[in-house]
């Protein structure tokens, strides 16, 4: 597995070894020993699957307390995936990193605890899978505003009017969120 560090310490782009031939391909999307060797000794407790059409924007979500680490990937379609550092003690507080994940590039993205996470679907019928280190706790879930100018996420919205849930339309500004220590 190829591990690519991001501009902000913590999130990682992961490129698995893919073995392909005229029949298709094979890859390991999770192997505890391989990930531990790469410095990611993780215990996942929940798997999630989201299906969306082009232009759906989900995020920027986080839980506090009960922060979740997420290992995310796309098995059909494509997304622009984003993590925002919400650790007040971090020199990178409020900064974001983004990566395109697709069925074609087979990349995965590690979003550690202490980050808000979200994505914009770039293709119809996108299937997005993610493993979580902590169970979902709706009473602890919060949303950072996806379009907060203090964060300045450069979403690839050319020709796209993002579709948002009511919860995501009501996301809070960075200055208002219940950030991490």
C-alpha cells in the first residue's frame, strides 16, 4: 500500500495494491496487519454505505464527544472528499485538505478523529463506503458549514448546484462549532 501524507498532518491518502487482468481486479481494502505496519493501528466498529446522485454534498460532519476516525472509499462513481482540522490546539486548526476518490482510482482516504468530514458527489450513482472507529451517536453529531468562508473549501462546483440536507444547510461557522481541544 502506498501512503501519501497530506498538507495537514493526520489525514492520509491510501493507494492499495491492485491486481488486475482481463477478468477484472482484486485489492485488499482493509487488512489490519498492513494498516498497522503503515502506522494505522485501528479498531473499526461500524461500516456505512451511502448512495448519491451527482451534486449531492454531505457534510461537514463530526461527533463531539465520541469523535470518529473514518476510512473512506468510493466503489462506484466519484467524489471530492474533504477533511477540516477542528483541533483547536493544532497549528492547522480550520484548514482543509481534499482529494478525489473514485471507483477508477481506487484511492482511500483516512480522516482521523478531530476532523470534520464531507464530500461532494461528482457522478451519478456514486456509492461511498466508510469504516468508523466509534459508533454513530446522533446526539453528539455536529455540522460545520460546508461553505464557511473562514475555512474556504474550494469545492469543484462548476455547473453544479449542491443538493444539501436540512441539517447540512444549517451547519455552523468555524467560530461557532464545538471544536476539539
